[in-house]
C-alpha cells in the first residue's frame, strides 16, 4: 500500500524534480550522498563534472525510489445502516411497496447500495427500491448491502409478509322480474362481500339480450326471440379472487297485434255509400276518404304500412287520406300493422269509384248522390 502510494506520488511529482516536498528533507541524506560521490571519485573513468551529475542522479534515486515515504494512514470506518423503511409491512399478491435504506459512512464516502429479495421483483435506485410482491403468499426477505468502496460495508434485512387472499362471496343475485316480453327490461342486483375488505368490481354477461354495467346493479334488456336466458355476474377483488353467479330469466312470446276496425270517413258523405262489399264513391278524386286503422298490440308501438291498388294514399300512421283515382275503378286499400317483434296484422277496404257529372252546387243535388239511388 505504501509502495503504491509512493509510486503514485512520485509519478505525479517527478516532472518537477527537486521541488518534491512529500519525502524526507534532501539535506538529511547528505552523508549518504557524500559516500556515493567519494566512491565515484576513486575511479579515473569519469570527469569531475560527470561525477557531480552521477552523484545527483543517485541522490534523487535514493530519495524517490529506494527510500519509502512514510505517511500516516487514517483507518477506514465501515458504513452503517440505521434502518430500512418499508411503506407497507403486509401486502397481497402483486402489490407494490417502496423501500428506503437509511445509511451513512463516518468517513463521508459515497455508498453503493445492493438490493436483493427472496421473491417478487425489485426495481432499485441507490438508497431507494420498489418491490412487487409475487403471486404466492408467505414471508419474503428484502435485503440491502451498502459498501463504501474502501473495504467497509454493512447489510440489513427486513421481512415483508404477503397475505393469503380470500375470494369474494356472492350473497345473492336477484332480478326485478323473471318473466318478460321481448324487448322489455329488468333490473338485476348482486350483493357480495370480501372478507379481506377488498373493494369489488362486477362484470356482467348474458346468453342473449343486452346487459351493460360495472356495478352491483345491471339492466338487462330481453332479446326479440322468446326463450329462457342466463344472466351472469362475476365479482372480483382485484387480487385474483373472484366468484360467479347466474340467474335464469324467461322471455314469453307475445300476442301478435290485432286490427279491430278500419273506419272509413268520406269527406263528401252525400256522394259516398257503404255497401256490403265496401264503399261506392261518386266523382272520383273529389270523394276523398279519411281511413283510420284501429289496432292494438299490448301497448307496443305499431308500424302502419298502407297501400292502394289505384289512386293514392296521403299521410302515414293510424289515420291516412285515401284519394280515389280520376276514372272508374275498383280499388283495394290495405294496411299492415307490425309490432317490434315483426308480428303483424292485415286489413283492407274495398272501394268502387264512379266518375259522373261535374261537381254540382248544393241546391242541385239535395239529399245526396243520385247514382246510389238507382
Ligand atoms: Ca468508510
Ligand atoms: Ca379478497
């Protein structure tokens, strides 16, 4: 150690020659130098100037190489770890905690931290570390060693427990209604708890229909086809524990829509007449008729689809206006009502259209249409 230090100092200071100040004073070695010079002078090979040069060289050699420098060494003091601070002493699988190593070195040397663990995953940054617990429960040792780079070190270990996770418990699963018509909606409710106190999340699914929720309640909308369907909920605690429960809901086939009546209201009643086959209309397009379809489908909204074999239909919905053709014709006006399940009903009205004289003034045709009186 001393020789290493000596070489190092010598290497640093050799370019400055005698200005070196780290060793024994030059004058203290004058006797040694005189002996060497005397020995050199006893030979006749060298001149006096050569001898002086060689003497100086030898003196420097003895100063810097042969004679070790004695320097007082301060003994190294090892670093000391006061504590490992852990943000959580007990955890569940895949939880993370942070660790801080509190250490110091009496010599003020910079410390190097080495972390290790008997399980899980460690991310380290000198005195700080972040540990992710493994999936298996149990006790794990987290260790840190500090070194001052000068042969001094200290180490400490701390124990962290990974607790065993208990799965949630589903106490019940209910539906507001267990018999529905297609397209109807019912509320589903799940009650569950977790013995570890973990907050639960819910995932819902169903064999058909529509079900969307992330809480303990969900609204299920029945599909259009009748049948028996399964609604399922899964309660999870976020630590790998989960429970699943299901419930059956029946969807019945509804009655198809019914057309109770097709009411025809001619706008010129005196030129119109109802017969056993249908309606007879005089003056063609002037005898417009309002037609109302009276239908029902258990409260469901119905679609009305009107058509006519001649003339035209004006408007839409349950009541429309039939405009007869401008020439004599036998006309069928029909309507199809359809419910959301695509079930339908059909009805039609028959019209026989006559095209007679021009529209008279009221006093010319008292009491209605002459053609119907024949
Ligand atoms: Ca130290
Ligand atoms: Ca749990």
